[in-house]
C-alpha cells in the first residue's frame, strides 16, 4: 500500500509561500501606486472642486487616499484565506508502504494449496469370499464306535520307516495381465488439480524437494505482490479492508492469461489486484508451468490478495 495525499506537505508549504508572495506583492504595488500619485500636481487637479467636497472627503486629495482600496484588499485577503482553508482541509495521509514481511506469515491462509489427485481410477476392491455352507452329515455316516488312542511313543529299538515321497505336478499359474496403457494428456485442457502445481519464478535453481520449492515460490510471490501493490485512495478514505480473490491461468510456457476477479471488496481493490498480477508477465523469468505425468499443462490458479490498512504509529 502507499501514502495517499490529496495535498501533501510540499503542496501545503507551496500554498503558504504563494500566499505570502501575493501579500508582499500587493503591498509593494500599493506603495508604488501611492508614490506615483503623490508626484502629480495635486493642487492643480483639485482647484475646480468645491469647498464642501474637501470637508466631506476623507483626505484632502482623493488621488492619494489609501482607503479607496479597502474593499479590494478585503476581497483579496478573503480569497487567500479561502484558498488556504481548502488546502488544509484536503490534507490527508495514510501509512506509506505495506511490508511483505507482515503478510508472509499468513501464506498458509492466503495461498490455496490443493492436494494433487491422480486421474487414474484405482481398481475396485476384491469381492468378499462367499459364506461357508454347513452341510448336514447323514446318520449312516456317523461313527458309532469312538476312535481308540494308539500309543505312538518310540524307543531305541523301534524301527522307523520313512513315508514314501509322492511327486506332485506343479500347476501352471498364468502371469498377471499387463497394466492398462496410460491415458494421453490433453495439453489444451485447463486443469484445476494436477500432480505438480505451477510455481512463481525465482526458486527453481535451489536444491530441495518440490514441496520446498513450492514454499519458496509462494513466499517470493507474496513479496512481489506487496512490493508492487498500491492501496487505492478510495478504499483508504472509506476504510475498506478485506481479501480480493483473483483467478488466472498459467499457460504451458509460463505466461499469465484469463485474469478474472472472483471476489471484490470495492474501492477499486479488485482492479489494483489485477494490475499487479499482470505485472508478472513483465518479469525476466516466467512461471514454472504445472505438470500432469511430467507433461506441461494449463492450470487454473486462484490467488487471494489481502488489503489491510496498517495503523499509524
């Protein structure tokens, strides 16, 4: 945000200086005029006037009567006083600059981060096994005689005969079917959710994971916004505060297109937020585009911009 002045301190000083110069000029002009009039042959100019006029007049010679300019001086002073009054009443001020540091701490609240979701449909869960069926045993199959216990203990003289080895044929198990081919990505489609979201320039050369680069890019984007944004005078004068939501599309080459204000708080705040977003196209580096299966795609980006008037200290 920036300082809004209808008339700043420089304008006030200039107005006071101008008023002083006009007053001094008027005084010297009046003195010069009276001095010029006093050099005239006043006696000869007033010979034809009656004696009663000289008695009623304020001065003997009306040519050098300074009171004849009283009405002009009154209007002149009134005009200067009115001009100074209007100038002082239009002197307003707000805080000068909003530091990016006051807003970086709120990045989790301002920047919408959506969890990427893959477009590949997961396979359905396997069906549960069928319930076991209890079969009734006919009466003739029930053993009437209980099974007797057979002593199977062995000693040193007991001969142990190994059971014959029965070879079993290995059953052929078919290999699993190959996975379905990956769907081709339509690069002209505008995505809302992608595997890798676009990032503001300035953090691609740093070492780290994609999440660390994303956090660095969000911080640099906030610094760019609050270094270039200017609080509109209309919003400052009316105490308008709030969050403006701007939507735009990050193209495959990193350009910003399709700017639109989804939420405006009035006072020309939405127009100012769009102006700052358009400045991103003038940066020496472009945005890092979003990717779906490592293919650059067009992605919608929602950017909230918070306007808050800082109290003067």
